[in-house]
C-alpha cells in the first residue's frame, strides 16, 4: 500500500487532529509499516535506525486501543532511562490529548507517594524505568493485571544482562493475553532469540538494512594520545563551533571533570550522569532542550532514545567499548532526516574498539588530522 498521509492509515479523528496540530502529516517508513500491524493486534519486533520515528510507531496504535472509559492501566512502556521515560510519556500525551488518554512517567528519584497520587487519577498508560516499576509493583500500588499492551523500548539494552531479571519480573505481572512490542535501532540475534520467549509469534520489521548508522551523520575520528586529548579536544571544538553538542565520556568522574574544565575555559556546558539528583537531571535536560547552554557532557545515560532538536555535533571524548553504544550515541544527532556530525577521539589503546565499531556498523569511519 502506498501511504501518503496519516489519514490513509486507519486512525481515529481525535488522533489525526492531534497529529495535525503537531505538524505531523506523513508517517515515516517504520510508522507506515508498524502501525497497521500493531492495530491488527500482532506482536512485533521492530528494528529501525536512530531518529526514524519509532516512538509514534508504537504510541499511535496504543492510543487508538486505549479504552478511556476504563480507569485501569492498559499499556506499559519500559525504558532504560528516566529522561527517556519522560520523553516517551510526553509524546503519548501530545498525540493522545484529544482522545483523553491519561499517561504518566514513573522513575527513581521522585517520591513514590507522588506516583501513588497520580495513579489514583486513573492512568491508562504507564511509562517507566525498571527499578521504579518493580518498586511500585512490590508495594502493590501499580497493578498490571489489566495491561494488554507492553512495549520494551531500547529492547536490546533492556533485555541485556543488567536489566533482564527486572524485566522478567515485571513481565510476570502482565497477563499473558497481551500484545508485546520490542523496539530498538540495534537488536542483535541473541536478543531476538531471548525476546521470542516473552512474545507470541512476533512479526519482525527491520528497516535498518545493511549499515546501522544514519547516512545523514558525517562521521570521523582523530587519533590522539590519551594525555593530549584535552587540548586536542578544545581545539577541535573551537574549529567546529557546534550550535548544540553532546560530549560522551565513559565515566561519571571524567564527565564531571571535563565539564568543570570546559566551564573554566568559558564554554557554556553542563554535565549529565547518574550521580546527580533527579532535580538536577531534569533541570539540565530542560535547559539543554531550550538551548540555554551549548555542550552537554554526559555518560551513556544520554545515549539511548533521547530526541533533542538540532543537536549539531556528537563527540566521543572516549570511544565506547560496545559498538552498539556508538550507534546510539551518535544517533542523538541527524534525527528525522536532518544532518549532523559525529567526531571521536581515539587513543592508541582504543583503536581496537574503533575496528569493532566499523565492522559492526559495516561502515568505515574517516580519519582526519588535527
Ligand atoms: P527513534 O525512537 O526512532 O530514535 P523518535 O521516535 O524519537 O525516533 O523520533 C525522532 C524525531 O522524529 C522526533 O523529533 C519526532 O517528533 C519526529 N517524527 C516522528 N514521526 C514523524 C513524522 N511522521 N513526521 C515528521 N517527524 C516525525
Ligand atoms: Mg526511540
């Protein structure tokens, strides 16, 4: 079927109105493929590149299927980070506004009492991080026995070692009679196999084809001895003059240190990592979205799923050890068809990781000289 606009998909008047209100006219390819499948009730594993519109691909069918007459939780969406939970809940609120879908994001660092108050209003869609969801389930304030739609966003991350036990526990509280959806830009084979055990004969969509990274991202690297990285980095940043950039570091400690060093040198920047208070994290994200400062120095807490308008540059001050992290980090730029630049600083001990990335992404990253 050749779909032109959202109105060619079988969507309700309210949802079409909200989409139109937010300037969303044509479904992106993953939405075009996933929405009809999900409306028909199928389980789905969907792999589509960073920034390709996966959120609405699951959000629209969920909104369509919510019964607003009821007061119980009908859809559960699990995300790896607090920031992503907020963002996904925000998208659902936008497109489910006219229909009256009530959505909430629950994650650590906020009071459980507040979550309880919100749940009393009769929430239809819960978006949350595993730790807090487990907590709310254990306290018996979050009941999932009426949930019939379950989404695991950034599925490979969530089904990987660190989270898998929590996810299994959460799933055990959701009725078997449900629709299960897995989304990510990278879904390795071993994760697909694992996913099969929590799904019912899933359809698989893979829009990612050969290369994993988005072609609108201009990627390059500099080879720099570790001791000279800071000076080299400052020079590169001055050359590039990003309008908005995320700088990824591998440790919380270096994230703080680099943030301080850059502040001293007059750059407008802030740090984001898991040791900050939730209020600090929220404020930093809000200010970064509003372009109140230019450089966000972050750990991988900012690597997954975040959709921030017009991030022009991604810097890997350290290269991630896991090649898929690289794909997600650089995917914070060049979203929804825009362009962006990804620059990595590689010391001699990191060359091996670079090769791993190039082979996993089936791309060659161009070396440039300072
Ligand atoms: P992904 O989860 O695939 O990384 P997102 O769902 O975060 O991507 O979407 C990326 C960006 O694309 C968001 O800014 C979103 O508002 C925008 N977007 C989504 N669907 C459409 C559409 N149909 N038309 C235009 N922009 C869209
Ligand atoms: Mg996403």
